[in-house]
C-alpha cells in the first residue's frame, strides 16, 4: 500500500494534504466500531477542490486515513490546543467525542509507535524533502496546508465555523505578506472567514513555518458546507465548489507571485 503520494511541481508552492486519505487496512477496519468505519472526520474531497488551480504547485498527500494516525499532530502527541477538546495522534474518538474503536481495540503505545513509523514518518519525510527541493530551486518554499471540516461540531467549537479559516500560528509561520494576501482574498471572496480563530495552524504549519529560513507555511481550514454535503455519502457539490474555487485559485496565484517576485526572500 502506498502511504504517501507526491507530485513534484516546478513552482514555489507546495500543497500539503494530510487528511483526505481514506485507506484503512482490513485488520484495522475490523477493530473500528460502526461509527469509526464511517470515516466521518475525513477532509472529504479537499484534494479535488484544489485540483488544477495552480499547475506548477507540488502536492504531498497522505493516502492513509487520520484514524490510522493523524499526520497533522505532534509525533509526541502534545496537544496543539491545550485546555480545548481535540483528538490525539492516533484518535480514540471522533470530532463529536464519540469512541471509534470496539471495546478493547484502541491502539496501545507500542502500536501507536509502529503506526507513527509506518505512516507519520514517511509523510513528513516526503513533505520535508519536497520543501528542501523547492527551496533549493527558488530560494524560498511556501507550504499551503489544505484542510476541511464539518461546519458544526459542538465538541470542538461553538456555533457555525466560518467558511475560510486561515491559520499561521499567530503570524509566526509566514511572512506578513503571506498573511495579508490570504486575508485580502478572503475579504473579497464574499465568504465568511477568520484569521487564527479556532484553527491557528496544525503541527505541520507550526513545525515547518520558519520564515527566517525561507520556508513559509499557511493552513487553510475550509468549512465543508462551502463545497459538499456534510452528511453521508459526503457528496462533492460542484455547484458549490465552483463558487469557491476561483477564490482559492486567486490566493494560490498571489502566493506564488510573492515567492517568484522575491517578496518573501
């Protein structure tokens, strides 16, 4: 089973997709309960949402499902949001706080370490290699981390999530020009948005975003109501997506131009 898919582009932008994969081995499927087998917390179709928007972009996508291991969590399982409800490196509950494993089947520490070595490590090795390749070519690399989530999850946040949730670790993960571009495009889009709200950037954004070293990182968490049906069978809605995609394309093109023009050096 291929754990990570990589498409190397010739531009300075790298699209990270840690949560759109749906692969779960048969032995793990047998240990998940009915709720877990639904894979509700998938970032459904997010790779399709961005497909073709920036031809020169690279893509690094995890093929494994986040219930196997979460590629956007600290490998030491340190909480990204202390004091708030969240899920762990190898989740035992879904985003509603409900168990996803059959009784007695949740992974033990030894199994978590094995999953980390088999999936988390290869994903980040591929992402780090692509960042280095792009930075060597362009002098900078811009990692755009692609995410989506249901718009109503009371366990994680109150009320309805804005359509566009921009996270850059409170400005530490990228140059101000990157943040400014994201905010300006979001403001002009007509969609609701927030900067560093409930989602300030996951471990990927925080780990790789080092503007002083020429690596800029930005996370975009999109409310799934903006482009798909938020209930099974989780259908992609082209009519909705085509309202959103032009704005995502504009943002990616602006970020690419910032890098190519030397504005991030």
